[in-house]
């Protein structure tokens, strides 16, 4: 969050970003022609040696990543969202200055088929600082961002070329939580579109709640729902949210409580009701902080995996098909330090972990029948990985 570049320079450099990518055009075409492999895009922090968004070739048979190169220059692209048709990618630029104003940014790119090559389209101000998350609705016509530092969200309409409008809706939250250091104000951390595309849910770590908005997907306009939010336990810090494939349950990772809350989702009323709360803390952990970060669920809805950055672990759970409740299976190493983000590969035979502090992506085999993860991982080095998206 250290960028002070003005908007003209920001946009110009983004547009020229691919010129500095260390991969020739024929290399990208060769990658695209190899249909037996998938492409993984990785968002990073760029305060160190990283330049933006990177592309890897993924071999699901061997569980191996091969670096392709810099897919696009971008300033601190810490979260990525792929459009439903896979033609466009949107990045949250987690910065504090954009276009001469105090704001983060959201960048739009077109995706070069299955090669992973990104072409810059445009970038717009996020109307808030520390833009840490971005998502897109099921129609591909509305994009949303969460601004952590000042606790706000914004929505944008997507035009026919994949570009972004100026903000359609903007909401600035007010208040604070009980923790005077980490909850001194609102901290919007996640924006999640409901399965039916009728609502947007906003995890607010600072205010211990999930704000709920009605969504007009055609215009990207948001209006507060009634009731307007679900409240967590005080000091829990809701961070991440993931819906079950059946759309009936949502799973909220509480960063500060280091727990997962199972929530029943009422799609008609737009409300959340707690069903269960399970800890992802390691018994006997002596570190200063437990910080839950992320959760993923398998496509068949049978298993879930949650990451904790305090003790660098992954918790595996079995999902009850009738209630959505979680049964703990095992706790294993994340294969590195500070697991910022996790993702299942397209075959779901592997779980990949973006380990921020050890500068690597850990690759962990998954047993499809038992749901358990292997004890050991293989690693691929990259500076400050933050987000993993498969094309």
C-alpha cells in the first residue's frame, strides 16, 4: 500500500506492462496450444521483487507448476476475479493513492484464451483505500470491491469490452469493534455475490458483521437489505465467505476468532442464521495471534478446507449433506508460512496454498474419497503470493 503514482502514470504503465513480461508471444501461443495443462494466475504484493500478476502452467497429473512469466504489470494486485465466460480478469489494487486521490483501484484485463496472457483494458478508483478484494456477479456485468483500510465498498458496471464504469454504488461504513487495535474502525474484507445473483454480502472485520445488499445485476446498483446485516460474536472479525454448492449454506471464516461459522442462507429474505461454529485453532498453540484466512469447498459439497495464518495450518472438514455442519478430519501444515489464499485445482486432486511470508505456492495432494490432505507439500517459489485463480 505504498504507491503514490498518479492515474495517468498508473494507466500508462499498466497498458505497457506486457512489454516487460519475460515471455515471447510465441511462448504464450505454445502454452495455449497445450490443452492438457491448465493456467494458474497469481496475484501478488509488489513492494518487494514482484511486478504484478504471474502465469504458470499447471500439470494436474504430476501436481507441478511451471513458470510462464509476468502476465501483466499491476500495482499490488492482491486479489483476482475471473469473469464467468473467462474472457476478463479483474484485480484489486491494494494501494492508497490512485489518480491523485486517496483511493485504491480496480483494474480490468482481457484474457488471451487459455494462454493466461492478459491485456490491460482500464482501471478505475475504488472509492476507498487498501482495496483488498474484488468479485464479479454471475452475469459478468457487475464488479464489486472491498476497501479494507477505510471500510467501504463500491460497485461498477461492466461494458461490452470488459471495461469498468465509475462507481455505481458506494457505501462507507461507520463504527468500531471491541478490539481497539484491530477494530478501531470498519474494515470491509470480502464481497460475495449470493448464488441466485440477487444479493451482495460484505464481510466487515472491523464491525463484526456481514452487511447484506440487494443487487440489481443489470445496473450493478446496490440497496440495503432488511435486515441489513448479520452480526458475529464481538471481536470475532468476519473475514472470508464461501457458499456451499447447493446454495443453502454459507461458511464464514472469522479471522480474529480463528473459527468457521456455518450459516443457513435464506435466499428469499436475504438472511443468515448461525448453525454451527467450529475452531480452526491448533490445541496448545503458543503464538501471539491466530488469524483465520480462507476456506474452499469441493464441487460435490462433501469437504471443506480452512487456512490459519497464525500457526500455518490447514483444517480439513467433512460436510454433513443434510445440515451443512462440519466434522473435523485433520489438521496439516500449509507447506510454508502465512497461507494468505488457498485454491483447489480443476481436478480437485490438489490443494494449492499461496504462502505470503515464505514466498512460495505449496502444492498438496488431496485424497478424493477421504478428503484428507497429504502431510508433505512441494513448493514453487514466487515473491509474496496473495491470490490463486485457475483459468
